[in-house]
C-alpha cells in the first residue's frame, strides 16, 4: 500500500440490541464485527456482499448516522467514530453519503434549487449569489439543465433525481463519497450513463469513492479494489483484477461463480452455496461462513479466521485459502 | 398548495362549513354595525323582559329585557377570541414539545410524553373546570384552562408524526448532510407534518368552542354582563320552555360555529391527509 490512507477503518463494530416484548435486551445483532480496511486517496473501493451482510450499515456508520459500538474510523487524522453528531458536523463537509435512492433524499416539498443550496447554507458562509453560482456550476457538471432548478423532485425522472442527489453532495466539494447501491433500480442504459458520470466527476473533483453494491459486474468495471463482506465481516479484500481472477475465499469464489454470463452455465447449476446465511443475531462459532462452506473442517468451528494478507495485493479470512 | 385549495373548493360540505365560519367571523367583526341594540350588552329594560321575537327585538329579549340578537353578535367576539387564542397557545406549547420529543430519543422525550399523558388521562372538561374554578371566572382564565387542557393533543399528534417522518430518507439525508437538529425539525419535518396540524387545529376549534361554552354554562366563563353564549343558555333554564327563544338562539349559534369548523376540518383532512380519507371511505 502506498501513501497515507485518506480513510482508515480499524475494528469497527456496530451491534444493534435485540429486545424482547418488554424491551429487555435478549441479544445483539452483529451488523458489523471488527471491520478493518483502508482507503487510498483517489481510489474506488467496492464493497460487495449479499443483502443483509452489513454493507449499508457500514456506510451509515462511517457517516455517523449510526454510532459505532466500538472501533475507530480515522478520517483526516481524526477519529470520527466517537464523535457526537454535532461535533462531526464540520467533517461532514468532506465525507458525504449518497443514498441508495438519492431521489428520496430530496425533501419533496423543496425545489431542486432549495435542496442544492441547503448544504452550502449549512456548511459555508457564502452569500446567496455565490451559492447560486456554485450550484449552477455543479448542476452543469452532473449534466442537468438550469431550468430544472425550479422543479420539484417528483417532476423529474429517477435518473435525474440521482443526478440532483449527487449534485447536492458535490456542492460541498467533499473528498470521500460513500455511494450506497448507486445503480440499483436503474435501467441498464441509465446505469452506464450514471457510472460514466461518477468516473468523470471523480476526475473533475478528485474524489475518492466507497462504492457499496451487490452488482459484481458493475464493481468489476469501476472499482480499483474490492472488499467482500459476509455477515458483518470483511472476508476478502484486494485489487479488483486479482479478486476476480483468483478469488481466495470460498465465499468470494461462490459469489463470482454466481455472476450470470451470456452463453455460460446456468447460475443454478454452478452456484455452490446452499441455504440462507445464518441470522446475524445467532452466529455460528468460529468462522461464520462454515455452515455454508464447502471446505469447512473441524478447525473452522473452533477458530475464527483473521484476514491473511498472504497474496500480493489480496487478503482473505479463511484457514484453508491457498 | 393551489391544487389543495381547488380540491377544497370542489367539496360542497367544507365550503358550506367555511361559509358558516365566515358568517360568524363577520358577525363578530361587524357586531357594532349589525346589532340593533348595541348598548344592550350592558343595559337592561325590565319593561320588555322575556318578550318573544318581534320586529324590534328580532330574536326576543332575555330576563333583563336586553336584545338577544345584539348580545349574540357580541358573544361571537368572545367565543372566537377564546377559541382562537386558546388553540394558538395550545399549538404553540404542543407542537414544539411534540417535535422535540419525537426528534430525540431517550429519557427526556419519554418524560415529555408521559407528562402530556398525565393531562390526557384526566377528562378534558373536568380538568378545564378545575382550573377555571381555581383561577376564578374571567376570559383570560378560560383561555388558560383550555390551552392547558388541550396542548397534549398537539404534542401527541406532532410526536407521532415526527417519529414517522424522521425515518423518511430525506430527513435522514438532511441529518447526514450535517444540518443542525433545529434546522431539520423546523425546515424539513415541520412543513411535511403541517397538514395534519392544520387539520387537527381546525377540528379542534369546534371542540374548544364547545368546551368554552360548557365552562360558560357552568358559570366559570367570563362574568355577567358578558354576553357569553354558554352563560346565556344557563340563564335561560329557569324560563324554559316558555321563553324558548332565550335558549334556542344561543344554542343555534354554538351549533353553527362548531358545525362550520367540523365540516371544514373534515374537508381539509380529506384533501390534505389521503391516508385518513381512505380509511373513512372503507367504513
């Protein structure tokens, strides 16, 4: 790894209490369990995994929407995991979160203009004309006509809402943007346009992306590195090309085998995973993947494997990965 | 907003309600001009006491010989003042409490809501009577009694609406963007829950007027010779059923205002709060 990381996550934990009828805590839902990784400036780190593996929780915990149970998030030399909401407000300017559905992140009662001005009102002391200039500049960058400024979110299309959502975040000139499932629910053609937009914006504003997605083909296309998550833990992380060429962790291997290919074998024939992932409230002992792992052995039930960086540019958490 | 008004204008019942309210409001404002015996609020003419409706006293006279029509017009001022001020105070207390309690989670907001539960646990009218009785009969005390008893309704409503609104993505996004809690509450949450507040307030007006009249009826309202409607009905009891006009017209006046606010409130709810409308249609 080169240079100083822009974002460093160390043993990040987020447990949600599970309560019974009388609000007594009867257990923990371990949404994030000792997640560690670093992000280099200017890179795109993909975070992939099944639904419910903690991808979105990771994004929201980094943003401070959820407070972390334990662990550190170092951003610009400061631990932001511990900060209370009002303390981290200043840092928010540089670390922004783009919702799965940026359309829903716009106040339905506000015009696009009002929504785009808001981040600047909150974080800067700019006067109205200066704000307007910045808003128009960003709007042009995301490829929307200025005539849209006076429209309401429901008056524009889903793809345009996404652009507005993105523009809203970019007005603050952040350094890191967390993109939560940015392409889900879009037509393939619109997906491609949006992805191109992400890349051109990255170049233009020098952004670093955390790209949360379950769409492996999209991740393969645009990410520099990928972290694969399973039940609140990073099971494999590394450079995209290496992970896709030589996946080490059995979970990654079965995930990659599940990518549908034109002319390839049917997904149902090659998919090696059986059953559902265990409930995060009731994790198996040792390795949490062992209940579905084709290579599980006695050791796996006893010892939880740590991430091993045994390969160049790649690390996996499995006792038997080679 | 324009759309809402247009839809409301198409609803005959709520337009009728609005008309009733406007009539009463105009009557209150123009009382000195419209009344035939403006001085009769305080003056009495024992010679013509309890006369039935006639060309000079359109709605008859009361036990003091004062013109009931004129007294009703001036009574409208009192009723509307009490209702508007009391509701305004209740909204000003209830809405911020509900917003804060709904926005934050924890002991503080629980305490606020349990506090409002205490007020809701006692029947409104009993609490209002107790307060008005303790403080003594006057307009200010009626207003105070009503606002103290009614604010928890708004606190409850706003609390519940804020809770659900806070889960909306756009609110979460505003928080993630770094907006201050005050900004989120006032600029994002409040506007999106304003329609239910407006509906509740309009319907609440009717109830408040009724309670105010009840307090007047029980002698806890403004003291005589104030032409308060509830008090007038109370006075008339001794002369019933002979002097039917004595009770009937103030009663009709109360009926008209309450009816007006309820009809308008129902119409507003249909237009502003589609969820509730669907529920009532299925009935």
